[in-house]
């Protein structure tokens, strides 16, 4: 990260933090002819638009297709939602400022995607976005972290893409910085919501004791008096992989059951203990 980028981040954090003062006030009715201004105050953040180059890349990173339902948390002027809709996806923006919501609706109509791009005037902390397959956001790190438990409870495999700001100790699965056509706020982070696997799993030959740190998995395969540590454990949505001894295990997690293949040949299956 170069110094100019860090300076831009610190400036935005300062502006956004100032904007939170007085954020408890209720949103006012929409104004006709409203045009947004960069830096205008909002409930939790000020408005700084994501460059279109990065919008495109964020949706590329999330591999958005017409089968997706994209939710943009803090949708501003609607550009991310509209771009996703142009790719054929159903997309919805959650925005606290009613003027921005009405502007977004007008922008969607101009682009001919009102049937796929919708917007709601709401507080994102009080909104249900659990049925989304893709979440996009450009919020402060502390807001991301407040949202993180709700995001981690979403369906494994849900893609989350953020402009510039991270999810704390939840390390991104992919990072990209745009070099061309982007002057500022040009780094995107992607996370894949992992399945929940921490605990004890029963296998025919013993048990699998797993510890989980977001998408990283550790633990041991226990068979009789032999305990084999697990290495290289990782989740990609509901896909799990790990090494135990000389064997590489790959498989899929489906609730309280996971099963797959072993590199030495054959298959494996485990059930969550007590289930």
C-alpha cells in the first residue's frame, strides 16, 4: 500500500467518522431534483462513490451471473446495483438517504433496468439480506465488523466484496487493486462465507476434531491411539480440504454431514457428533 493510498484512507475515515455524529436523526423525505455531493453526510458514512472501474471489478471478483441476487449495503446513487442488473442479476440496494433512493430509481429507469434493480430506504443494521448470494459494500471497517456476524451466518458460498475496507481479522480470500481508470478508492476485497465446521465429527475409523478460524481449519484425525494433526485446512464456501498424514482430503459440507474423496483412493464421510 503506497503512502498516497494510506492518506486517502485516513482522510475518508476522518470524514466518515465525523458524519456519524448526529446519525440518530431520522431520514427526511426525498427532495425533487436532488443531486448528490461527494462528502455529503449520511447516517453511518458520508457519500463517496465507488469508481465505475472498481464496481466492474468487484462484480467480476464475485463472479456475478444472472442467477445471482446482489445486495448493496449503502447503495448511494445505485451504480453497483444498476451494474449488477445490467449483467442480468436481480439486485437490490439498501440506502438510508431517501433522496439517494429516489435518485437511484431514476438512474435505473434511465438505464432500462428497473425490473431488476430495486432500492429500499432502510437502515442496513435493521435489514434482512440473508437471501442474497452476493453482498457489496463500501463502509468503514468498524461497520463491516458489526455486520460480520450476520454475514457469517449467511449461506456458505455467499460472496462478499468490499471497496477499500476489510473485515478485521477475517482475511480476504482475494485482493485486487485497479491500476487503470481509477484515481482513488481502488482496492477491492473478496470473502467467501465459509461453512461452520468447528467441533467433533464421527468417522467409521474414528473422529475428526476441528477448530475453525473463519475459512482456515486445523485440528486432528483421531483413530484409536493414533492422532494425526491436520494441516493446510481450508474452506471455500461449503468445500473443505485438508491434509492428514500423507493423505489429502477434499469434500463438501452439507449441514451436519461432510463427505468426499481421499488422495490415496476411496472416499470419506463424517457426521457431526451428537447429530
